[in-house]
């Protein structure tokens, strides 16, 4: 159990000898203040990257230390280097030199900053032994020392240095004490000279012996511990804990929808104004239409969700920093475990009711890879806010004038989505993601006041990540859709020309009637042009595919357009039928709800309306979500699988719904 033979080779690689290429890896348990220390050292110079093929973040920073530039890498928090977890695998790969964040060279780090929590030093020492045995030049930073002192835990720095065989700095992230000492000592970390055991049982005994010698407990006021115990009994109670969780999450989403409404309205106004300004400056033609209807409208339709995403991640960051999020995951684990999902999945599931995109991104919190993939695949079944306009249209058609029945139908939509998600999770975990579900083993961190600045940085970073990842693809999709829905163009509608001629004849004698005829002519032109675009022609060709759902040519166009973003279904149907995309305009809803097919029957019959409602509850119909799924899951195969599965479930369920209703006479 002595140091390994590689000591001499690592000892030669000190930070001072590496110049501009020197790298320092930050390693520690979760919730030890590692990233906080990293941010304090790096200031505003850090950037976020991913390890190729994973969804784990790496924070990077370049700093000048002792006259040379160093690259700092903040690795994911781990409990052991030897666990079969993605976080542990990443840390092993970095130490071996086989893994590096995107944009960085793959090589072993030149030194390590090992971060230990002074309030949980015994548990942290087990990881410390594993890291020190790797024989890298190491500096140890012990954080939470002020909290440890309040709990009566006093750490002998000199004795700890003697046992670990490398420099130790005591740090308080709250007050900033010791931060400058860490910065100065980063240039002098050395290979441990301690005798570190490599056997697992021996490592446990070593950690116990070290802790017993370096940490002394004095009689102290343990009111904080008593309060923690009382709060834990409440937050993790099988019944009270669930009720408190429901109340907290209800408040969270109430805040999101209430507060985000103001900036969302502002963004909507901003892009509408920008579109109007561009339209007033540029002459009529395809360039103006491309910019206003394609680029500006497409980007605006995406950016409008940014306030919800930023606010969601901000509030989740506050809950996580406060210590509550781990308790909530522990409680919800009991409810989700029978479906093959861990308690960590509750945040993505809740987020999905606002938007599936941040929900997929939030699945990074799920530690097990199979659980994470299952969560990513099924969260889009949750009814997001983009589905609401479709629900409103169809429930109003089904139950005109009955707000109670409309509300019950809305509730049913949410229940169907949740049920489909959980059943799909069972299927995925039993087939393509088969494997023993890992028991939830998590540390319940201390309760503490969350850091607002850190939460703001985190949420803004997530918001920028959303814009960067989804924005470019969404822009391309918007342009393609605009082109398909604009070209090849067509001559004016003969019926519209006839109406304009009639209006010109009666213009002097009946100006109001003439104006109504001109408006009707414009609507006929819009419908005629829509039918003759590439998208309209594709709809006519694809209509037989959607016929089992009760869709005619017009409805098929709406379905196809909705696969870019489901909320455009309503405006597409309004244009197809009424020649006006504003469904709140007088007479437009009436025209849509009473529209006739070519054979004279209703487009939205009762059976077809129910079929469409079920279809839109279950279908993914959101290309931006698929883009993010591909990024987060690690490949387009998962996005294609998600699209195929959800579309198949939606198609079969909708067809069966219509078949049952037609067979019972509810046509």
C-alpha cells in the first residue's frame, strides 16, 4: 500500500513546469462548494462546455498563476472514482488523459485541486485517498470551515497536511477567507508523500484514522442540527412531504406563468414591431416576406419562451442551493420508481408542463444514464403550454358554451399525457433501456440561503444554451416552412375576382356591403393561395395517410404544419378555412368550427375533433424539442426514436378514438 511506481513521472510534472499548457482539475464530492470556489477563482473568465458524447457540464477558465497561464477544469461532483456512473467515468477519463471537455486537449491534468467539505470531512476523505493515490501534484482546499466551526468541528490544518502529504488551505466561500491562499498555492501543489491504501476496506480504515486525528468535536450549540432534523422529518414524510412538494411546485409554476407573462408580452411586441418596421422599409417582394414572415416571425416564436426557461432554471437553482431539491427527489422517488424512473426525474416532468425543451435539458440532473435517457424520451408527453391553443380550439368546438365540460376535457388531456409518459417509461426501461434500476442514494445537503448571483448566472447560462442549441435549427425550419407555405404561388382566385367585381358595382350605393365583399375576396385569395402552395399540395397528397383520423385536405395541412410547432395548427386552420390567421377575430372561430369538406360534411365533426384532441395530446410535433433531444441524449437516433414512438402512439390512439365514436354514432 505504498505510492505507485509512477510517482517519479508525475512528480516531474509540476504546475510551474508546464507553462501555458498547464491544466488544473477540480475534483470533489457533490455539494462541497467546488464550483463556488472555481467561480470565485475564475471570476467572469469561465465558460461552459460539455464532454463529447455526454450531457455533463465542464466549467473551464484560463488564469495567470505564478506568471504562467493555467487552464482550470471543474469536473462533475463524484463520491468515488470507482463507481459505474457517468460522472465517475468522466473523472477517470480526465485523469487518464482519454477524456477532455469540448475544445480542450485530451491529456492528463498537470495538477489537481482536491476540494473537501469541512462539515463532512470523514466522507470526503475516502475520495481524497483515491485521488491522492493517483500521484498527481495536489492541493487540498477544505471548504465550509465556518460552518464546521459553528458545529463544533475544528480541523487541525498541520496534522491534515501531514496525513495527506500535500498542502492544505482552509477556505470559507461565504466570507472569501482563504481564496487568495488557494490562488497562490495552486502553483506549489505537490505529489502526496503519504502512504495511501488502494484496497477498499483499508481505505475506509485510513479515512477513519485520519479524521480521528485531525478533527476534534467540542461541545457546541447544535440547534442547527436539530432544526435540520425537524425539517427533514417534514420534507421527507411519506404524506406531509408529498403535500409540501405539491404546494411548493404549484407556487413555482404560478410564479413562472405570472412573472414570465410580462417579458413574454414585451418580446411579442418587440418582434411584432420589428416585423412592421422591416415591412415598412423594404419594398414588397420575396425578400421582405422572407425577413418578416420567415426569419423574424420564426425567431420571435422561439425567443418568446426564453423568459419561462430562464425563470424556471432560476427557481430550480434556488431550490437546489437551499437544500430542498434533494429532499423532494427523495419523496417523489417512491412514486416514480414503479415506472422505472428515479425521483430525480420529477424536475424534468414538472418543467415539461411549461415547455419540453427545458425539461429535456433538466434531465441532466438524473445521474443514471438509462434513467436519464428514459426521462428524455418520455417527458414530451406532458402537456406543454404550446398545446393550450389547440386544446382551447378543439374543446370549444366540442363543448360550445360549456366552460365546465371544457375544463374537464382539459384535465383529461393532462391525465392522458401523464399516463402515456409513465407507461412509455415502463416499456423503455423493460426493452431498449433494460437494466437494474439503481437505488436512489443521495446526500441530503445542508439547508442554506441560496446565492442569488449564482442562480442568475446559472439561469442565464441555461437560457443562452437554449438559444444557441435550438435557435439556429429553429431559424432554418422557419425559413423552410415559410418557403413551402409561400411558393410556387398562384393566380388570383376566380371567386375572389368575381367578388371584387361585384363590390365595385355596388360601391357607391352600398359601401358597407362592398367593403364586406372585398374582405371576403381577400379571404378567398388567402385560402386559394394556401391550397396551391407546396405545403398545400403536400397536404392534398398526404391526406389519405391521415384519413383514419378523420382529416380532410385542409386538416392534413394543419397537421403537417404543426410538426414544426404545434401551436401553429390553430393559425394554419384559420388561414386554410377563413383566410385569416387570427382566431380571435370576429367570425373566424365560427368559420373554422362550421367549415365544410368538399363533400359537404363538417371538417370538425365530433368524432374528428376528439380524434384530433387525442392526437395533439400525444404527438411530439415540436422539431426544436427533437433537436435538443439529439443534443442531450447523445445522438439523432434517440430523437428519431422519440418522434417515431410518440407519432405512432398518437396516430393509433387517435384512429381508435374516431373508430369507436363513429361506430357508436357520434360522427
